[in-house]
């Protein structure tokens, strides 16, 4: 097997792992406060950027893995695929969390709107606190 393919895969794995860890860090960073909408918006932008970068790195990893598998002896293929799939799923976990977080940010305004409509009905059509 060509040493270059193994190095390319190792590099792609490292880049994907670093990027996955970065997305986890971005998700863990504070991003909300009582009247700190700018910080929340900045976090949303950072999360979206980290998602795009991780998706790019996973795509590169998939390409390197495919090339590596083409050169791998048949008897080693199943074990390598099993190990690689575990790594890939681990790398994707922050993507799922980030997508859920972004979804929750989009749902908040709808919740606020339903509370406002309810207040309007309770107050006879005028918005009062």
C-alpha cells in the first residue's frame, strides 16, 4: 500500500477531529444573556461556520478513506471499515448537537409570538405586560 495514502488519511482524520472538537467548543461557549442578543447572534454565526468547516473536513476524510480502502487487502477491509465508521460517527456527534441547537434558536421566536397572541386575547386585543 502506498505510504502517501496512509498519510493522507491520517492527516484527514486529524483535521476532522480538530474541527469536530472546535464545534464542540463553540457549542459550549456562552451565547445568551438577558439582553445580549448580539452575543447569541455571534454564537449562531460561529456554530454555522464550524458546521460548514466540519462537513468539509468529513467529506475530505471520506475521500481519503475511500482511496485508502481501494489499496487495502481484502482480509483487512472489514476491520478497517469498522474502525473508521466508529471514528466517523464520533466526529458527527457535534453536528447533530449543533443542528439541534440551531433548530432551538429558530423555534424561540415562535414561542414568543404565541405568548404575545395569548396576551392580546387575555387583554382584550391590546398588548399589555
